[in-house]
C-alpha cells in the first residue's frame, strides 16, 4: 500500500484498493468506473444496475451483468417500458438476476420515466446539471463520500420526473460510475486518465 491508500496490484499498477480484490473488480475499475458513459440506454443500464445493487455487494451485480442485459433486453428503454405482468413474472423466475419485485418494477417504471422526459431533457443532461465541482483527489477510501449535496438534489430531480429507487446514495454512485465525479484515489493509475 502506498502512503495514499492505493494498492499495487499483481500487475504492478497502483489502483484504488477495492479494485484489487477480484479480477471482476479490477476490470471494472480499470476499464469502466469513472469513465464517461454516452447514450441514454447505457446510462439507463447503469442507473438500473445501481438500483439493483442497493443493499447488495457490487460484485454480485457485476457477475450477473450479462444476465441482466439479456433479461432487460439490453436495457433498451423503449422495450423495457413496455414490459407487462408476464415479463415481471419472467424476471422473478430468472435466477441469473437479482429477483426483487420492487427493483424490477422500478426498472420498468424508470424506462417509462426516461421516455417521458420533456423535450430537450435527457438523463445525461440531468446528471450533468448535478455534477459536483471538482475537488481534491481523495487520498484514502474514507475520503470518498457515499452522498453529496449534488446527489441529494439529483435524487430529488429524478423522483420529480417519476423515477423510483433513486436515493442520494444511488445517485452518488451513478455520478461516480459514469464519470461525473472522479473518485479514483490520488495515486491510482486511472485517475489522470479522466
């Protein structure tokens, strides 16, 4: 471990300490986490996965990600918004995903909410309007907040548009995961790529 709290991995690269605990985390950290995400469907997928993660370990979601994509038709909002009771039952029987009725219903609802955004508004725009101002690089994991004033406002804005299962913690995780916040630790090799 460096003095900054980042850890040198087996490959010699210094990265955020959480990323060295598994190959799945390492790949997600190095290739996705904190990098900008383009497109409403891709952002909808991330929002949905963050909601499914609530109360669970992120590794659980990562390992089920391909099953989620298949079950939710690649997170195409137009398709998911049209899911009916038969689809809900299908999803509740799908052992490849997290079978939580409230989260499944929220995902279907959120697809509709995304499609009903007023003309000129987008999920990307809502996230951008709640981007926190850049701050100093976190030195240790304890320097990274779980919630910020911007994520509280983001959750309120999303709920105002009819989204569900989008609290301040989920909102902050979404901002982190999609590159609106750079919370890679100061000594992490990925930090300066953002």
